[in-house]
């Protein structure tokens, strides 16, 4: 074959257009491609929901690349084995009783699982705002991360979804935008909120799943964004809670959409 530069360019543009066109108005928009968002994407896509993951960086994976303090091993509690197997993430059970996976394998396998389930992953794109109709979150406003970072004056586009999942990690950027704009507050009594966010992995892992929930109509928080919003204890470098939270977010989205 004689390689043709123009055909290469046309292939990229046409494929990207085809890749995104049918997902501009989809079932589930997941903002953030870390472990929680990718797990949610796997489960919603696998159930046949049209799912888009928006990731502001070039590489999805979020905080999973770095393991603990750059030691690139990801630790899961044994209860996460069932999800790891379903996602096709092979692991070693170590003598401490934990499941361990090199971070690059964990991230690569998660991305592949979500992709094979049918999720569309759009990287290098930042969700910078939300769309709300009749008190229901129904999509996000997006722009190229490069344009956002350079402060370029470029108008954004948008992606509509029946459910938006905030899986943005510590930022909880989508929920905070919603709270800022609506003047709303989190759906919990003050008393119920945990006031400490210091390290306590067992409690943190439990609470991140318990507090994975709808913040308002059409908007779910999952993963580290839940911990950040509800000040739950830090779980540090254990990741099972992120997978369980992502799976719970997917189940909530499925119930909501099927009602
Ligand atoms: O931070 P991140 O990995 O969140 P997570 O999936 O998992 C948390 C763990 O990695 C770790 C932990 C484990 O115990 O504590 O921290 O909840 O992934 C969040 C992703 O969202 C992207 C960000 O680049 C990262 O990859 N992101 C954040 N804000 C936006 C966004 C945005 N506005 N638009 C698009 N992507």
C-alpha cells in the first residue's frame, strides 16, 4: 500500500465523527475516567445503556497509575475479586490476604473492559459545566482540555444524558457546579456527615459505597468525589471501594433510566 497522508487525516476525522455522532444524546454521561468512572462505564454499557466517558487528561486511569507513593502496585480487598474477574483484571492474592495488580495492568484492563462493553471514551475533553432542565441534570458542557487550560476563548459544545455521573475524583467538580448554580445542598443531615477525613481505610471504603447516591435528579456522585463531598475518612491506596462505588452508580443509573 502506498501510504497517503490525506487519507490518514480523513480516516481520523471521519471515524471520530462517526464515533461520537450517535452518542451526543446518550443514556449515561460519566465525567472522569478513573477507577470509579471506568467501572461504572463497564456496567452501564454492558447492560446496553449508551455510555460516554469524558476524561480531561489524555490518559484515563486517574489516581490508579501511581499505586501508593509511586510504587506501582494496586491493592484490593479480597471481596473485590468478583469484580476484578468480571472486568478481566488478573491479580495475585498475596500472603497478607490482599489482591494485588500492577497499576498499568489495572488501568489497561479497566479501559479495555469498558471499551469492549461498548462505552465511548473521549479523552482530552473537560466537562466544564452542566445542563439542567426542569430541575433535572440532563447533560454536560464540554470543551477541549487544551483550550480550557490555555484560557482560549472558544465556545464549548455539549453532550446530553439521561443520567450524569460525577466520577471526577477529589474535585467533585460536576456536583460542586450543580450546588453552586442551584444554591442546593447535599442530601444529608448535617449530623450525619462525618467531620473527619483523616486516614481510616476500613471506614472510608465502607462509606464511599454507602454514600454513592443521587445528589439530585439525573446526577449521581461516585468514587472519590463522594468522599470529598461527604468528608468521609481517607482510604489511602486501596481501590476496592472505587470499583464497588462505580458498580453501585451504574446500578442506580440503570434503575433510574428503566423506571
Ligand atoms: O481521581 P480519580 O482516580 O477518581 P476515582 O475514580 O478514584 C480515586 C482513586 O484514584 C484514588 C483513591 C483510591 O482509594 O483514593 O484517589 O474516584 O479519577 C478522576 C478522573 O476524572 C478526571 C481526572 O482527570 C481523573 O482522571 N476529571 C476530573 N475532572 C474532570 C475530569 C472534568 N471536569 N472533566 C473530565 N474529566
